[in-house]
C-alpha cells in the first residue's frame, strides 16, 4: 500500500512539473491580472466603473484589453505584464529586452501595445485619444530601466496614478459603459482565434529578428549581390546569405 502511494505521489509530482513548465507563462500572467484586478477594485465604485477582459473588434482586428476603467475623469486602458528579471528599453521601442546573464530575450513593448488599444477604444467610442489614458501595470518585482512618461506603474502606485487625473472630461459615463459592454466579445471561439493570431504575429516578428542584437533583418545589396543584414549595421555586422 505504501509503495503504491509512493508511486502515485511521484507520478503526480512529475505531471505537476510538466504542466507548470508548459503553462507557466499563462499561470504567471493570470496571477498578474488577478492582482491588478483586486487592486483597482479599491477605487471608489461610485466614481470608477471597471470592465475586465475586454475584447473588441475595430477595423477588422480584434483588440484584447486587460482592464478598462470608465470615469468622468477619463477612460483608463490598463495592460498588465508580469515580468521577471532586468528589463531595459523605452516607450518608443518596438521591443523591450530582458537580460539574463549574457543572454537577451525580447518582449513586445506594452506601452506601444496599449496605445493600439487606446486607438481602438477611441474609434469605437468616438472619443478623443487625449481622454483615454495609457497605464501599464507591472505587479512583479522586476528591475525596470525603462524611459517613459509615467505610463508604467506597479500595484502600490496604480491607484494614485488613476486618481491623479482629476479634470472632468467625460459627460456620459453610463452610455460609454453600455457601448463597451455591448461591443465586448464573449464568444470563446473568437477569443481563441485572437490568441492564435497574436502567437503567429510573435513568431513572424521573431523570424525577422537579428539573433545577435534583436534588430530587424533587412535585404541589402553588397559587392557580391544581395544578402540579409541587420538594421543596426555597422554596430551589428550580422549577415545571412539569401
């Protein structure tokens, strides 16, 4: 009996490790969104209306937004990223870099990503972009060396950031909430397709990325014909034959 229980524990442990290795990024991301969701619930309910996990279809493209907060002080588009390690970049970079020893890993810049969400909300709601605020929350303890204009916050400062906008710019909060709710796609098939499209885009981006420095690979013409070279030349001299 004891031997049977021993092997059951071993098998369960191995399966747990395998599942965690496969779904670790999803689990980490889920917790990040959960912590942000719990934190923004501390906002006064009579002034701030929260809609979580918004998926809208604008200009033939789906846009998934972690949290949208609507108030008379503006609309807040909130993107949550659960990073680890040392991250560098600035708000205009296409990619941010995670440094692990001498290795570098590249991530989509969430400030730029969230700006795309803002443009989609602006068009959907027919509201000026200046009244929709870009907030990227990093719940983790990652070390960030990012040049930005206040878009990046953590759990300890997100409430203060939202409350720092105190000029009334929205007149009909209820109408906006109704429009977002009516436009929010709940269909699971469409959500799966959205995730699939995002993954395919990431793969395409990585295929066109310099493995040495992360720059874009471009077609160039040299003395002996055409070749593939890094956009960061001459700083990076990585090349490929066509």
